[in-house]
């Protein structure tokens, strides 16, 4: 296909595949892309070997049940991206899908099942991350070096954070993971996930089957307050994982 420009104020992925009133073109199930007022997808593959070059503010929004796959580097370097919203979707991204994109973007994913390959959002300008749904499985370094990221709220039945998932997010202040009334959450936090998040102040992790790797909070502030299943920890007392 080759790279091409999207000059839309808003890019929406809504409804089922097909033509609709007010739309120039649509995304077919083959995953081909066309310039349009709106892009409509159902069980679609987004992008391919080429990527979008986005010059204007856009919103990537999915409503209604979808199964979506965003391929390697699909939205990388989309520097004006301000919001990414997925709702009621099963989403899989390949590595670098949103690499180095955003302008203090807000990421909201609700009622979703999510699988992020390595470095999906690495080096992106993100302000906040909210994930609510059944499952999130992050590979390595998915949000690493997102220096503008301030808050992270994840509430899923199953949470897997790969190594260095939020490494060196220097403005990150607050992290909440499964802070709910459930006692059967499955939470796995791999090694060095929050290493060198130097401004991190509070981490609240709920109840359930919890695994925490080594050096998860190394290089964080000395006054970091960590609560896991109602118990208080410091970065030093949890450096070797839960005992």
C-alpha cells in the first residue's frame, strides 16, 4: 500500500464493515485502508507493513463488539494523537503499534480483552491510562519511557505486566491495579515493571493471586507508598517480590 496521509480531525472505527451514509470508503476485512470521513471495521486487521502519517488531531474510537488486530508500527509517530478509546472489543497489537505517538493523549479501554506486544506504546506522550475489562496481557516495555504519563488505572480479572512495562515513566505518580472488592483477581507483575519511575508516589494493588517479580520498584522515590492486598510495603521491602 505504501504510507499515506490521514488529514482527518477525527478517525473513528465504528459499527460493522460496509458503506454508510456520509462515508466515502470503508475498511474491508482484508485490512485495506482508504482515506475516508469515517473508517468502519468489523473483525478487521488495522494497517500492515506500512503505517499512518498523522498530521492532525485524531481520535481512534471503537464501539460495539469487535475483534481487532493492529499490526506493527500502524500508528507509530502519530505525534498529534490526543485520545485512544476502545469499548467492548478484543484487541491485539503487534510491536510498535503506537510507538512514539501522542500529544499528552488519554488512553481509555473499557470492557475489553487486550493483548499488547512488546513496545506497543513505547516513547509515546500519554497523560493517563485507564483499562477496565476481562483481561490485559502486556509484553515487555509496552509503556516504557512514556515520560508524560501521570496516572495508571487497571481493573481486569486477569492482569499480566511484562518486564519493563512502565520502565522510566518519569512523571508517573499514581498506579492502581485491581483495587476492587474481588478476591480472585489474577495479577502478575514481572521484573522491573516500574523501575526508575522516579516521581511515583502511590501504588495500590488489590486482592487475589498475586505474583510480583524482582526490582519492580527499584530506582523509585524513597517515600513511595505501596499497598498490596491491604498490606503496606516500601520499594526495599518488596524488591525480591512478595514473601
